[in-house]
C-alpha cells in the first residue's frame, strides 16, 4: 500500500496583491518571528494570540482553502472557569480569515457540552510596523512612536505609528454584538453559551498608510460571497490556456500554477485589463521585480501574454536615465527591485528602486521580441523602441565593464549585491575548490542572454525598417559567440565555465547556469550534446531535478539556497534549452521528475526551491525552509516544461504556430484548449500511437496556420 506524503510549509500563508498574512498553523502570530500581517513592505501585525480565560486553544486542523483565505479549527483544553470545569473538546472555535486590501476575520464558537458555559474570549494583538527587510533579517530597530487607543463605542483597537513623515496605522474592529472591552493589553469578550448554542462575530483588520484607511475588501469566508477580486480571478482562469491529460501530476500541477499566477498579480500595479505585473513570491517578494517579472512573462506566453504587456510597460517607467552609485543605476538599465517600506522611504536601503541586476536588461529585450511573436502587435515594438535602444546602449557601455566584449558586473553601492545574476545569494558563485569568486564576474548565462537579445532585436529592427541596425546586431552576436567559445569552453571538464573571474580566467565549476546557454542558443551544436549529457551525471542530477551546483564541489550543500538545491524555474529553462537543440527525450525527463516532485507538495504547489537530496525509494522532496510559496517562476516552470515537450513556437506576425511534439511514455496525451496566438484561439490535441506522437489542431477563431517544425537555435559556429 502506497503512503501519500504531502510536504508543505509549517505555516498558513494567504495573500492578495501586496497584502499577505503568515501565521502559525493555529492561526496565531508568534512574537519575534517572521510571521505577521504585511502590506507595502510594512508589518502591521507582529503578534496575535487568542485564549479562553487565559488558556490557549488546541488546534484540530487548519488549511488555506483558497489563496486569499485560511480556516483554523480549534477546541478547548481542560478549562477551569468561575462557574466550574469545562472538559477538553467541549468547545469548537473556528477562525476564518480572508485577505484583500486588509483582512476580514470570523470567529465562530459552538458549545457541544450538555452544560451552559461561560468564559472570557481574549485576543492579544500587537503591531510593530517593522520594515519587511528588518523582519527577514531579525534585526528590527525601534524608531518613531507607536500609540494605541481603544474606542469602546466603535469596538476598535487603533494602533498608529509615526516617524517624521512616515505614518502607518492598524485598526482591529470587532462587531458591536461582541460587547468587547480592552485592558491589560488584551481585548476581552464575555461569552455565555447554552448547550448546543453557537456564537459569531466579524472582525476587520483595517490598514492605513499616511492619511488613507483601506477597507478590507472582503466579507465572511464562510458565506463564500463573491467580490470584484473573485471576478478578476475567475476572468483570469477563464482566459488562460487549459490543459488536460491522463497524467494526473501534470494536469494538477498545471491547474494549480494557473491559479497561483492569477493570485500573484499585483492589482495596484495594473495599468489595463489585459496588462498585469506579478509578485515574485509570498512572503518576501511581494513587489515589483525586474528579472522575476520578465522570466514569468516568458513562462506565461502560452497561458496569457498579459504579464508581458504589464512587465514591459511597468519596467519601462523605471528604466534608469542617470548614474547613481547608491542604487547601482546606469542609463538604460532595467531595475532589479522596488520597495515601499520605511527603510526605502528614508533611503536607508537603495531599493527606490535598486538596479543591482546584470540580466534584467537583456531579458527585457528577449521578452519584447517574444511578446511580439505571440501577440503579432507591431505597435508593441514601436511603443518600446526607445526603451529597447536604451537597453542596447547599456549592454555596450555599462554591461561590458572593461571593453573585452563580455558582460560583467560589479557593485558600486555600499549596500550593493555581491552577485547580480539569478543566483544572487552572496555565496552563490564559487570556484571548483568551493571558494568564493570575487567581483567583477562574467557569468556564462549573461553572455547567452545578450547573444539571444541581439539576434532577437535584429529581427525586430528588420521589421521596423532599420536594416543597418539589424545587420550590426547580427554581426556583434556572431562575434560574441566566437569569443565565447574560445574563452568559456573548458575541454577537460567537457562543460562551459560558470564565469570568468576578475583576472578573466575561466572558472570551471560545474553548475546549472550552463543549461541557460542552450536556452539562449549561444552554445555550439557539437558541444551541446556533451553539455546535455553532463547534466545527468549523479553529481548534478538529483532525481528530483537538476541541482544548482555539482555535489562534487566542496561548497555543495543540498539545503543551501543556491549551492546544490533544485529550482523548478531553472529546470524549466534548461528543458527549453534541451528542446532547442533537439534533445526532446531529455527535456521530457526533466519534466517528469519536476512534475513528480510537485506531487509531494501540498496542493501541487511548487515552492521556490527544494533541497538537492538524492532521490531514493522511500524519500521525498525536502522544501527549503525559507522558500516562497506560492512563487511565480516556480509556478510558471510547468508552462516551460509543457512548451518544451510539445515544441510550441509562436509566429503571430505571420499567423503561424509551430509544434514539434514528442510525448514520452509517461505522458500519453495532452490537450490544450484556448491557446491564444495574436487574435486567434486554437485547441491542440497530442497523443501517442504505437510509439509515435500524433496531433491535430482546431482553430476556433482568427486566422492561424498550425505547422510541425523542429526548433532551431540561432546560427551557431561548429568546431
């Protein structure tokens, strides 16, 4: 008999736009923890407990039935009251919460004993208004002034924070029927329940920024009343491509990922009904990011290109126009991260925004081209032409620090990041002996991203009638590829170098970054197969996916952030690269193991990363302790995996969709419904027949021709 294992975070997390709440499984918020109610990078609730005459409750079970709602079932322990003893299990307390612009909370009590019960329900709630950066680092500094006041007539506990011109406020409001009072740091509600009787009260967490108070935006979770936010989520799901398959893991992972993508939209950053910006992940990355938004946009092209429209527009608004050492900004650069908390307000951190990323700028160009390929909208190219030219100028003038033709990075900020690629942890780039590589660093994938961006933008400028600019970009791409092969290939390792170090020596560390070279198309065709095979050696292949760092490296730690863990989005990009070079079976192998890993996580919700422990009979994926769940590019990884297996390539400007399906045995069929290319919608069905993949297409509306065609990388040099 198979035992079903479900791995999930040991907390309850609910979110909506830039507001989220993280609690214990009991619904309480522990003091001196990373938990609480957050909005706009400020923690509004830092402690919450609920008790009966001072005695804590016992948790029966709890869960998050929807991304914005949690429900906690509690019962009493043995309780001595003024009127006698209440046996354990006599009372039921259900806490239901729904988050939107604030939180609506329901408290429901039932007396299941045969006797009347009287006690005081007590709620202790505190707000520290700590900046999210300080919460994460566990180093909060007391500033400003906090004042608390109780309004007995309104049933409101108001806690306000002021530090010069920075003001935040939390109002915890309890329904008047509760007859609540406040003393000694606790809200006290007298409860009298006859046998079988029930009691209900509504509470609201109202959040204030400066002089603006925001209505919570939701009502009782138990009533299941629909709001405009639910309508927006329903519209998102209805517009998204639908996948069905006999493979339950792929089907459920795909469906959960579509839900999570809709739930991660930052509504206050939306600029139109068909333009969205994703939060990178909950709880730590609920804000505007460059790299994350762009990679998520690429993943979602086959689901809904609204993320690409939103990301291109929003990031264009913050493109740097001047030098700023504190923020690592240079003209033309695309931001890394934008924050709104107290530390950003007073410029204690450079995230206003911070530009410490070396890959977001070429990725912007890649997304612009890919969005055009899926949307067929030349107006998009014209709209963002000047931004694109700024990105290209930045690549030439500032991305290449020493003029050698390669992209390097080095911070100029006193709080700048040590690493500015997607592996941006301070210890993520190492030599083969495990020691740290110092700045400046020329990561291998940065060269691939620029190669890809130049080739894509050459096609864009051809369409815009700027042939001279297009020819120059193709020339530079060819020269970069030749130089890249000369400097980055490590024959002894049979692999491309992780990076060039400050002395421009190739660092022959075996890491997953090299897989991105196949995605970008910069790798030579004859070396690509050696690279692909190397990924399936046991030091890189965990059985749950490809590790970020070889287990043979002395710095390897399967439980670390980026030195041996497995990142689903990283694997999705590598699978896309495998497909690009014709390694379809190997791309499918990655897809199988990532989707099977997903089956162990609660609700098929892939975390940001998980440990790179070896897959063996009887074990299961181990979630990284601080992983964001949900996380946007982890959720989007399944879209890349499916795209790789089916070989989907859009050419909307020419009214074409190319497919190159090769279904593995473990995935006998896939059906996609409502796939959008330009203004056309198409249903695609793929199935295996005697070991051969068959397919058919039904165009529902618009003008579209579906054709089978093998993927081709950009022209590559041979050796």
